[in-house]
C-alpha cells in the first residue's frame, strides 16, 4: 500500500487504457476505475482534469457492451475522452448513459464512432447544464427507437437544460438525433443529422403545469440535416408551454427523397429564424415534401436563404417574413416553392426572387410583397410590389403592365382613348391620346389630355371608350355625369378656338360614355347631343372625371 503504479493498458499493453494508480489498503472498489488486487489492496485510479473510457474498461470492438464503462467514466463528473479506434471500429452501447453533470464534457479524440443499440427506446446521452459534447460520430442501429442526445435537467418546469454546446458531431440512424425538454441557450456547431427519423425534436411539455415549459435561444451554426425520413425539424409546443427563439445560421435542409411530408414542422412556435440557409427537396419531390408547415407560429423569418425544388411554405394562423430569398425551383413541377396561407396568416416578402403559383396568397389575411420578383407558374408574369389585405389585393405593379386578371382592388395604368362620332371620323394626335386611370375598389378616375390631328366630316352623337365597363346598380345609381373643358374648332361651334364646356355621361353597364355639348340659352344652358361636328383637326380636350365600374 502507498505505492504508485502505472500500467501500459487496460486489457493489453497499448490499448489506450493505460493509467496511473495509487495502491491503498483494502476498501470498496468499483472494479472499473478502481481494482481489487490479489493481496486485498485496492489500486485507485489517479485522475486529473480528464479521464478516458478505455481506463474504465471500454473495449471499442463494436460488439462488447461498453455501457458500464461509459457510465463509470461519466459518474466521476470529470471530462471524458473517447479515444480513437483502429479499423473503423466503434464503441457499443446498449442502454442510456449517466447524464452529464454541470461543466462536464465528453469528447472524441478526433471523430470517434459510437454505436448505440436502438432496438428499444432510450436516450444515449443526456446533457443538463454547461456541458460539452464534441468530435463524436453517434450512430443508432435503426430509426424506430433511440435518441442520440437528450437535453433535459428534469421533468419540472424550472428544470431547464441550459448553455450546452455540441460541436463537430454526426448523428445517424436513430429515431431522434437530438431532443429537447425545457431548454434555452444551447448551441450546435458544424454538426450533421443524417438518415434519422427526426433530426431535431423539441416538445416542451412538463408535468407540473400551470406555467408550462419553455424553449428559448437555441442556436445552430453550419449544421446539415440530410436524408431524414419524418422531419428535419419538429418544434411542437403544447398547452401552456412556450417557444421563444430558435435560430439556424448557414444550415442545410435536405430531407429523404419522397419520404417525409414536411422538412420543418412547427406548432405554436415563435421567433424561429433561418439566416443564410439552403433548403432543398430532392428532384421530383417538390410536390410531396413541403419545406415548412407551420400552425399557430408567429415571427418566423428567413433571410439570405436559397430554396430549391421544395414543396413550399404552408401557413395556418402563422406569420412569416422572407427577406432576400432566392428560389431556383426546377421546371417539374413548374409551380415550385408555393405559398399556401390561410385567412389567419400573414406573409411578407422583401427583396426576393422566387418561383411560385398563380393562386398563391389568395387566402392570407395580409400579404406584402416589396421589391421582389415572383414568377408565376407557367406564365411570363411577375409580381414586383403588392399589398393584400383579408385575401384582397390592394396594390400591385408588374413588369408586364396592369391587367385585370391580376388586379382586383387597386389598379393604376393607361389606356388609349378614342372618339367615335355617329358619322365620319376623328383621328387623334397619337402623342396625346393616352389617358391615365386609377381604380380603387370599383371607383375609376380618368385623367389626361386628348388632342385631334384630323377629322373627316364627323357628325351626330359622339362617344368615348372607357377602360372598364360601368356598373349596373339599383335605380340607375351607377350612372354619372361630369363636366370637362375643351378648346374646339369644329364646324358645329360658334367660334373656333374658344373654350367650351362638355358633359361626359356614363350610363350603366356600358363600355363607352357619351359626350354632350353645353349650349347657353336665354333662360339657361341646354344639352346638345350631337357634338360630333364640334371637333376639328386641332381640338384639345382636358379630361378629369370618375365613375363606378362593374
């Protein structure tokens, strides 16, 4: 007793289990870190800031159960090293390991492989507070059971798992790559979640409600979700629980082709952000794999992201902002990256170039499209700036002009005005025959100046065309008359070149308006219905009037 002994290995020399021991008198020994010697004395493992699982009997041959060795090493509360193995071998776990305690870490030597048996469901590793987990390739044996890392401090609402860091790890072939109870300020760096059922599962539902569980400030940097079969991300907040901040920076989302319904599933989440991310469903699966399905989630935002051949964004009672998003969806299906939103959802698109469906946005409560180009499926029409409210568009400008097919509530544009007499012709000056119009709801206002360049014996009733057919309302409520002024030089006026008042009369359910002359009599002014000959080759009419469209 009292002597220090150094070994060359745990089972054999050079197996990385070498350690230093202090021989003490007979006492209890765990037979893992400590060992009872033949003479009854005990060799007590001497540790510094860290130990490794080989010193506790882990073999790492891929078949021997190393669970007890991991548990003994973690039970020390010290940082645990998992040494590299030769010939692509792995450590093997058959059950849950001891939860890491505060300030404890576990680290592979470089990129060390650990396989855990997922024939039953358990959490391979549990992080509590201020723990680290790095340089590990953690692989299950199937996706029906098993969670790679569980973030959990306990089942009470105040038992938050906080300020843990996971870096440079892969998680593969298990039910959940990682899962959260109540948690905040946990961070992943440079990790991959591949071929699991769900890459990230967050369901804060504690047992001691009333105030509920909590998720906040969960951060992912340069991580990748690839080939997962149920969801890449599932944040489902129930009851009185809350989610207040999940952030993805520079991450990739690429689910298993044809398998999941949605890549990202959100229920009652808030403040979820994607910044500089790449999102893709495999070729041919855009119609079946939705990029985002959100219910009851608010303050969602995507910035500086690329989407490629996804099934789009599907919102129910949710709010989403897209800022500088670029979509290069494939031609099959042509619609690519659609937006489907219900009457309780709000969507904002800024500075983006997207490919979408002609029927998108129609049900959303509020939609704002600002400085964005959105190519509608199958047609060369682009939406540049739009404002929608309660499912009705109130403002739009397109690079192909104003069309009634695209605009229902607010429109502005130009149209070519023509004057048509009952007999003869009036030819416009084609530099001054285009009028402007603004249509707000059904109220149309027309402004502009009309000049003639030639006439051919015009006479009789004179009409002008309208940009929209007039309304047909009860008791002629859709009819209107407006006074305009004109400088006229036709044979029907008393003095050429003088200013005359004209009345534009819009009757109901008509695509034209009649122009009456106003004649001063001895007892007042009367209408002259035959104003075709009032216009000559140099007539000039200033127009500003409104009417109700159908």
